[in-house]
């Protein structure tokens, strides 16, 4: 990290927590030990994994619903049979959200225009295929209706969530529990981190496993990985349990990291978020109240990073997410807004550049991610790549209706089609059970005879 005092537009960026009346209180956040963010958001809603008995649930809350919520009256999405482990909003349709669970299922849900008013038990789409608990989910930022998930069966699957089928499955690249999976900006590659201490980069459409892999951290604790612009960054722990981050060149992943920084000795994972518009990296410590941020400079062969400042709070964060740039207050030079999740509340944090001007600040607000699809799932699965669409924030942002209506094709499971077929199937099963019971009696008799010899 450079120690030289340098000129930077972001040198004086500061974080400001929202007032109490602008926070969201009385949340019942999950107590799961799984290391996800527990929260996701778009310009209309934020979703929180809920602590609920009798299965897995999560809540979706409109941003306007500030203040103290009634835990008993919060409408939930409650279709999973076991704990929900991760959730993610659809990037092109703000009324769709995905969830994954210990019950091995992936579900796609529709969110009413003004938020749910009653508990929802039936998803629009259920995706089955994982053999163990599903721990992560993330939508492709360019291709419409493409979702990636990872699970305890060491598999990474991509799905066409509208058609309800698997596009690809990477089954042999990982040798242990997958901790994180994130897309590149153009949706052509994935970076994953794993319990085996390795980071991997691969195109899920290409058969044959990981493109490249490297031991990213020596510590045994969890790690995360994200794409910067042309590089990847991982957060984790050293052999001596120090929190750290490394930056690698994906074109030569097996080489030494281009940059390394030791942070501190706290025990919680560093959750990384990268703002590509401003090249600012945010590192939020899980279990503490601090958010450090750095400015990143990348070239084709090197990378430099410069410490900017740190937001400090006495309240520890269970998880955090950042809103799309389209949701920021441009008039007040807000370059980022984080949603900090505590044990029972959500607290927005605004990161601003201290400027006083009525003129649009185009140097800190370049064209940003538009949240519109460029290609469809079929084109992506056939190998087409595309750069994400961008838009200008000079005239403010007006949310558009979904570009394409979501019409899920439910995959049917073959079975009895009428009462007669159902009764016939029942009789077959009853006969089969009787046969198996008689076989067990015979086996028991043989075992007893052998024991008496």
C-alpha cells in the first residue's frame, strides 16, 4: 500500500449512518452459522434471511417502510423446509428474488409491486438438482434469467430460471465446501473460494473444471473472492489468523499476488465490495462495526491500492450489502450506500464526497450499470459474451418496468395422472412393501440360525 500522500477525488470520502428514525428496527435476523451476507437489496426493496421455526424463511421489505416493524406481522417467504442460507434479487426485474436452502432446493419468488402483505408459501419456480445444502446464489449481470448456485456436493450449477433447467454443472473443480461464488462484470467468468484454501477462476460453460486455481490464503478460516476490473481480490486469514486481502492477476493466477495487505487480528471475515465506477473497495468486518475503504488503481501488469478512511461503529454487523449506484443520492454526492444488518436492525450508511455544488459531478458519477439485460440465457449458454449496459445519472434515475415478463416453465415430474392410476400405483407399492417385509423376515431367520451355530 502506498504511503505517499496523493491527490484523489475520494481522499475525503466519509461514511454517515442514518438517523434512528430512518433505520429499520425489530428485525428477526437468522441465527444460522453459514457465512453469507444475510441481506440483499435493489432500488425498491431489501431482503433479510429471517429467524423462523419450522423451515426456512426470509422477508422482503420496501425501503419506505422505515421504523420499528412488528415481528409477528412481517409477511415472509416461507416455502423452504430447512434454513435459508442465501438470497439474491434479480438484476433486471426488481420484483423477483432467489433463495437457496439447506433443503437442497433453489427457489424463485415473485414480490408484489408494493411489497408482500401476507406470507407467501409457493414460489414461481423450484429448481432441483443439488444433492446437499445450497449455500450461495447470484444472478448473471449481463444474461437474463441466468443464476449460479453452489452447494455442499462441491458442485457449481448455472440455471435458466425461467425454463427451470440446468445450463451447466461444474462438478469436479472443487474438492471441499464452496464458500463464495461471484460473477465477473461481463458475466463470462466466475471466481470461487473454497474450504481447501484455494481460489478458482472458470467459465462455467466450459467443460473440464477450473481454468486456474491458487492457494489464496494460508489460514483455515473462511474466505471470499470478487472480481475488480481486470484483477481478482480475495479476503481471508493468514496462518497466524490475521485478516488480510490479496490481489491476483487472473491471467497468471498461480504467480505470487500482485498485492497483499494485512489488516488486523479480528476473528470475523472481511466482506469485500467493489465499486467499479469509482474504483473504491469496501471491506466490512463481520462481527465488528468497521468498514475500511481503499482506492484501487489497476494496469495491465500491476495494481496499486491506497487506504482512504474507515467508518467505525460500536454496533457489530451480522452482514451487509450495497445498493446499486442508481439508488444513491446524486445531488448530495453520495457515491455508495451500504445496508448494515445487526442482530435486530438494518442501518443504512451513506458514503459521500464532501462537495458543495448544484452542478452534476460527472467526474465522480460516470455512466453506471443500467440493470438491463444484454443477451438471453440461450445466447449466453451458447458462448456469447457481452459488456453490461450503462446509463448516465445526470438527469436522475427513473425506475423502469421489467424489460421482459417472467414466465416460468415449471418442470413436470411424471406420476399418476388420475385416481385410477393413483390407486394402481398404490397397490403396486403395497405389494412391493409386503415383499420386502417378507424378505426381511427370511434374512432375520438366516442371521439367527448363523448366530446359534
